[in-house]
C-alpha cells in the first residue's frame, strides 16, 4: 500500500513539474509566433509597397518618355508639310511619300507595342496610316483625338484592345 502511495506522489510531482515547465514554454511559443508573424507581415507589406512604387515610377517614366517622343515626332517637317496641303494636293505628292516613309520608320521603333502610326486631319479623318485599312476612317469621336484638340496638350488615352 505504501508503494502505490509513493508511486502516486512521484507521478503527481512529475506531472506537476512538467506542467510548471511546459506552460511557460507554450506561452513563450505562442508569443514568439505572434511576434514573428507581425514582423514578417510588416516586412512583406514594406516589400510590396516598395515594389509597387518602383513599378509606378517605371510606368510614369515610360509614359513620359513616350509623350516626349510623340511631341518630337508630331513636329517632324515631313508630316506637317503633308497636312498643310489640301486633300487634292496630297495624292501622290512628294510630301505624301516623305510622310509615309516617316510614319513607317517611326512605327519600326517599337513593333511590339505600336500597331500603327497615323496622321489625322483637324476633322478627325485618318489621312495617312501605316495600317492602311484605317485610312479614311473617322476617328473624331475618340478621346485620343478630342482631348488634344480641346486642350492643345499631349494626351495619354486608356489602352485600346486591338481586334
């Protein structure tokens, strides 16, 4: 009877010491997990924010670069000279040849992202285009025509899906 009583006390003491030792360990593990999770989440948010800012800066630089290129290309003398002619004078003129060659060369600088280069008259009619099916189309209702005509400034339209 004594043996089973001592074994019972020994077991109770071992269990008690295990509980006293394991409860703080479990509590520390939980606190460590929460702290680590917060730190990792914060680091991930900072990394995502930095990546988003870098992407924004690259997109802005791309748009600014293209706007500057369009401004320069718009004042090329061959294009302006062609548009200054009357519609009857344009057909088979040396200015038409020069304007066509200019548009073709410009379109070759980025053949992946630029589908065509076109000249529109003040009424929005496509008078010359590297994508010839668009020639003579009325584009006066498009934002890329209306906004620059209203403001006199370069304009970046939303993306258009090609069909």
